[in-house]
C-alpha cells in the first residue's frame, strides 16, 4: 500500500578514498577523475542522480580532491577560447558538467569508512530521505536502477539497497543480504546484512552494490555504530540494525538489479568498462569495434 513520504531530492556521493589500487595514476589525480572514454567516472554518477530527479548533490571529499570541484565549476578561460574558435560542440561539453546540478562539498577529514562518510552528510540532508551513490559502480543509463529504488522507497518507506546476484566465490567482496520475497518480482525484504562474509557463512548470493536510498534515521544509528570490519564504521552494520528493528527507520528492502553495471574500482573491470562503453557509442563504436575484432583475431 502506497504511503506518503517526502520527495527525495538529495544525493550523497562519497569521494574521499585514496584510490590506492590505481597508483601511481592516482598519486596526484583523484580516482573519481579517471576518464571512462571521454568523461571522468564521477560525471557519470552525477548524471545518474540527475536523471533520477535528484538535483541537489553533496560530495563527501578529502585531501587532494580539488579537481572534483574544478571539474563541476565553470572554466571561463577555456569557454572563452572555445567560443572564439567557434567550437560549439566542445563548448557545450565543457559547460555540461557545471550545469548538471547544485553541487555541494564537505570534507570527511578522518576517513573512517563508508558509514562515517554518510554520517558527514547529516547536516546537509536534515530529516529527508536521500540517495547514496558510490562512484566505483557505473549503472548504464538504459537501466534506471535508482529511479526504481526511489519508487520502492515511496511505496514501502524505510531504506532500500541495490542487490545483484553474484557467484558464491565472489560474495566475500561485498556486503551480503538475507532476504524474503515480496509481491514485486524485483523487490525483496532484507532481514539481515553481513559485510564481506566468507562463502560458507553468506546468507545468500545477493550482493549489495553501490546504490542506496536511505531513511534519515540512519544517521542516529550510525552515531551509535562501533567500528566493524577493517576498523571502519560500516554502512552495512547500520542497515543491519534498521533491518532488525521494527520501529522507526525501517524496514529495509532491496531492488534486485539485472541490468548493466560497470565496476570501475578494479583495474581490469575499469578497462572492460571503457571498452564496453566505447563499443556502444554511436560516434566511436563502429570504428572501435572493427579495430577490436581485428586485434582479437590477430592475438588468437
């Protein structure tokens, strides 16, 4: 039964990580600014939030993240040079990132985990439900996961996580959900959550991927959450508390996603994401696919 809930308009994007898996490229460049074809990864994430109707974006940053702010700011010198050249196409692309949304920034300071990064957003979010988008997961715009999650939150209230079935030997890389079915084929109720369990202890093959729609009571739980796995404050642990608590802040549901997801947090998957997206581009795809077929044939 549909309930009345405040409209979700705010998104939080944690972006304080050091990007150590991509060193030395990330020594001076934030990992979120690494290009995926011809746009930085973080721009895809902001575009996804905007497409879902979230026009207020808060980035939780840390040291050496100034390029993020510069990318989403105006560059009048570059714009003027492109204007003088009459290069309208590139001018539009440059302006696109600064016109996407109202973007705010807050420093995490002491990096104490994803739960702590989300907690840093509390003063900006207030008492509204909100979305969290992790930059390592790029969701294909043809598969509107976030819009569906917002719909589910508007129906059921509480919080919603994105789930994806993975091979059992991969579950230790993710948070894992114990679930019960609902009347909706793509929606489950989450009864428990475990952060990066061993394969033998995993309650299911449903892995949490980097999209959340959260009830603001998550902040109260996070303030009480002790550091967990890796000595960090885990968002999964706080959601586990909401899933078990029948009172304020719950329930927790999951949207089972079967669409196209590109993982840019791993070097191999990052390269595969670039190849997939380049192949599907109208301006790049035909020539690139033809070259790729020749290259693969030569290497076989």
